């Protein structure tokens, strides 16, 4: 029979012990009862076993112990079974509400920058930094921010199934755009040499092919993951004795870390290529911004690994949301804020003559 949890955040939850819940009881979750006699599997009376755990119990004259249900825990005196509280990152929780508000606000920033680029698409600085790829990158960054909303709220089956795959795909598109911009910077500079055969590699189709190929590999990985070992919601009753943590089991930890590893590979490749191209002439100096953005991106996700392994419950989910927001902000700030500064506050630098003077210098 199920047990109805007291309303939490104005919502009532009907808890039935799912198949993936480990219902093995601990001695800490037993309470004393009277006039009953039970024998353990080892043949030892349970009253003796309980006394080993409760030597200072005020009711040590009792005969034996009674196990609490899977969604209950015993009080410190071991006299009552208390209902465990439900724990997940909800929108009503101050932490969840703060992260949700930050996510929604952050998602507007790439859209505002996109509108600014559209209004100034004929200016030299926008043209020099590949207008189409910049627009695609800004759109993907907006979705990167919004993807963190899938981690907030009750872990339903659909959310658990799609949230990590959605996060992986939108971030792959984002990092693939940066990788394509980095490679095109190299090709564009190499094509300026007399008689260079690299001119044919500066066509926009090359950058689109890079983005499509990188995203396709991640898509195949995510589809395989969801087909063979899909994530699912579960009740975690082991981490904390007084809580039932409702969380998403990733299904296959190998697939999850492979997805993150692929993102790390793309980001590292972008960083290496941009680092090598950082001293190119001023017209192509976007490589410097890419270097800093990828360095910040990698730092955030490398720091996330030990933090996620040590956190539990809603704080583990909050750590991943925090990593998504910070890494997305790092890309927005490093890649686009310098350009916005020139467009809005230094229009004298956004001219063909200024760029030519920088090339001569």
C-alpha cells in the first residue's frame, strides 16, 4: 500500500515504493514494540540486536523491535516512526527560484546581442567575425541558458529522459560554432598569402560542415544512450536517513561522462587552435577572445567534476545548473562583450579605415 506524504510546497505526493528503491532496513530505522517476539535470520532475537544499537534507550525493557516503512525513519529515542520529507530542487525552493530567475534573465542577453548584431550587420567588426556563425552561436547560447530549466522541478520521466541529452546537444552546437569560427580564422589568414590553395576552404559551407559533423556525433551518442540505457526517476533513501531524495538516475554513467568528455574534446580543440592563432593580425584577433572563452569554459567544467561527486540531492542538481550558467556567461562575456563595447561606445573603431591601420601596425 502506498503512503501519502504530508503536503510539501502546497503539493501532496502519493509514494509507492518503486522497484529501484532498496528496501533493506537498517537497525537505526527500527523502533521498540511490546508483546511481540521476532527472530532474526541469524536466529538471534531482535530485542538483543536492538539493544546493541540502543544501549541507553529509556524503554529497554521492551521485547523486540519493529521496522519502519521504507518512507519512514525512527526518531532519536527509537520510539516512533516519522515520515521522511521529500527533497528535490523545486521552483518554490529559494535556491530553485533564484536559479530559475537567473536562467530566464540570462537567456535574454544573447537575444539582445543578436538584435544588436542584426542592426549593425553591415559594419566591419560584425563582418570580420563571421556574421552568420555569430548569429547561430548567440541563438545556441540562449538555448544553453534555457536548458538549465529542465533540471528544476519534480523529476518526471520525460524530464529525466531529455534534460541531459538536451543540455549535451545545445552545448555541442555552441562549442561547434566556436570551433568552426576558430578554424575559419586560421583558413582566412592562410588564404591571404599569394597563391594559397586555402581559398577554397574559406567558403561558408566548410564551417557549416564542421558544425553539422560535430553535432551529428553527439546526436548519435545521445540517441544510443536514450535507447540502450535511458535515464529514469528514482527515490534515493540511502544518502540521508531523514529524506527521500527524488532524483534522476542517468541510466548509464559511462554515457553521461562520455557526452561531457566529447564536449571537453571540442572545447580543448578550439582552445588549442585559438591559442596558436592568437597572434594573427588585428583583423582576425577574434582568436584571442576564443582563447579566453574556452579557457573559462574548461575551467568551469573541470571544477564541476569534483563538486558534483561530493554533492547530494538538490545541491548536486544545483551544481550542474550553476556550471551551465557560468560556462554560458563565460562564452557571452569573452566572445561578445568586447564587440558590443566597440559597436555601442567606440564607433570610431568600427570602421574599415581603423581595421586597415591595425593591419599595417
